[in-house]
């Protein structure tokens, strides 16, 4: 009997083995959902994704403005060199202390009105009121707009003199920048910064951003000096052209300024097949530069000038000249348009002027020191920690200026809630659209959600501003990166990916 039972079970097992697979019992795997990384974890993953990111010193802070929720915080209370993120503070201070409709005024003054023959006996004073817009720059800001002639504002002043009957100046043209004490270069600027346009000296009398364009064109034969042209071309410059035309396409040009002198020495080689060499350079004395340009404009318009162009500077504590007959004047565009240029194109000189103008209006002396004191008071109102910042300038060109990401976000939060929120946000570059962000976030559908200020120095990259998230609303963020020894482009790539993650 047992033998038959065993045979029976064997038959059952054999039958089961021949069943179609669809009738067989299959063990199912349990699928474990992949863990979603938090925003801080995603940011850290991006930083760690390359040697460039791992080797840099990162400071990050991001806060949802509607709720006040902290979204990311990495070294947010540590100090960093912020570069041009400093301009976020200078423009915010100017909006708060001066107001968005504030305007600068430039005047031409003489001791007496013209006589019946149109003569002015004595000097003609061109008095700088801090106006940074005496140039061909287009206002309001338009991306890639072709500039007008830089002479246009001076020509307008000259036309006003003609309307007043002025035909002759029996004296000098005096460029007066005494509104701010003479202090052209803040502490912490590099020794070679003043040679170039981005480090042009600060003055209350400014024309053409206190800069000019120098161009070298290769000569027809090697060994000859290349052709040298400058623009604007006025009788102010003393330039030695020691360069020579070399072979091929080599372009090794060195430009140096003799200290404390208006003397520029150009040397090196420009290949005969090379494209022209062009450099934007700063002038040494903005008041003299502007007075020289006005003198030439006056003579071109038929006003005879018997004297020369001169500059008048004032040291801190010295009295300012007062009085005189106003013969011509010019009002600048409003502060909103001025600040837009400062932040959109990262204009150093204009930012420095804003800091000094706040000091002049609020403390009656347009110095960096008083501008910085006013900034301290302002940031106390913002709610920033006393040790969360140290400013040496208004532009961020100083390597001594320090900032924490937390302080930057405090400022952005304050401005978002202030009466100047809209005009302030409009000054910031827009991702893949304009200003210094016009070529960043390319191909990103969310690029226009980014409104932020860039910052760049050697071993420094920064980006702070607002990101509009469809889930979290507007976010204030600050990303400050220091001490990297890799190409800046690699760091910027990581920064941009972090911002895109914040904007989700």
C-alpha cells in the first residue's frame, strides 16, 4: 500500500513540473523607493561632485520669504570676500537713505555773469555733484544698447552757456570735485587696479566713467611701432608707445602708468597678422580729465578760452568753495536708473559714488568713512549681526571687504519687505537675459526666475539675490565661494546648478 501512495505523490509532482509558467507561483520582489534627497543634501552632492567644488570654501544661505523657513545653510555665519555682491548693499543703502527719485546735479559757475560782449573774466568752474551719468551710457538701462557720444552731456552744458550769451572765457576751466574729499582709491584695491577702467579713481566730478579706450593696430612691417589711437581723444593724455610690430598673430602688450602722473607707457609686441589690441584704461585725475574735455567742447562750439584746464581737489576737513553765478546745470537720471546700471553691469565707480553721496547727504561730508558708518546703522536696522560684515569700499573691488551669507540674506529679506522692494529687485540681472547673467543659465527654462547679483575676483565667485520657486515662492539666497584654485567657470557651473535646485 505504501508503495502505491509514494507513486501517487511522484505523479503529482511530475504533473506540477509540466504546468505552464503562468500557473506557477512566482515570488515577488519588494521594491524599496529611492530616498529623495533634501535640498541641503542635493547642494552638498553638487559641491562634492568635482575636485573644484571639494577644494573651495563655500558659504550658502537660502530662506523662503513667505514663511521665513531656512532652506539651506552651509557656513552661513562664516566670513567671505564677497566681490561685487557688495553692490547689493551700496544700492540698498542709497535707496533707503536717498530715495529712488534722487538725482545728482552738475553745475557751471562763474564769479560774474558775462558782460555785454559775452566775456567772463576769471575762471569757469565745472562743479561735480557726484553725477556718474556724464557719459554716453543709455538710461534707462537697455541690454546691448549702443552708447551715445560721451561728449553729449558736456555739449548740453556748453549750449546753455551759449544761450546765456557767453562767447569768451578769460580764465581757466576749473574741474571742481570738492563735494567729496580727494580719496580716489579705497583700501584693499590691488596696486594695478587703477590702471584699468574697472579701477578708475573715485571723484565727485566724473566723465565717461573716468576711462578711455586705447587701441593698437599692427604696422605694415615688422619692427615698426603699431598705430595707437585713443577714445575719447582729447589733449589730456601723455602716452609713450614703445611697442613694436612682431610676426604672426602674437599679442603680448604691457600697459603701465607712471605712479602719481598722467603718463602711460605701452610696450610689447603685436603680431603683423594679429587683430587690434584694445584695452579700457582709467585716467589718473577725473576732474582734470573732465575739465580738459569741456574746454575742447567749448572751443569747438566757438567759445574762446584763454586759459587752461585745471583741477581743484579738497582734502577732508577743508572748506568747500561756495558762491558764484550759476550759468548752466544738468540733472542726472533718477537713482533707480543709476542703481540699475550699478547692479546690472556691475559698475564699480558708480557704486563708490553712491556710498559717498549717502555720506554727503546724511553726514555733510562725502567720505568712505562716513558712508561706512551710515552702512553700519542701516544694517542694524536690517537686523544683521554686528560681526557679520566689514566694508572697506562700495563696489567690492577691495580684498578687505568681508561678508557672511547670512548677512546678505538678511539684507535681501529686508529689501523684499521694504517700500523700495520693486525698484530694488529691478536693478538685479536676470538669468540668461541681461546684465552679468546674460550668458548664464543658458538653456534653462527657469532661468528668468533668477534675479541676482554676481561677484568675481581672483579666487572669488559669488551670486546672491532672489529665486522664484513654483512651490516655495520667492527665495532669498546667497552663495559665496572663496579660495578655489580651479577655473572660475567650473565653480560657476556648480553655483548655477545649486541655484536651479533652490528655484525648484
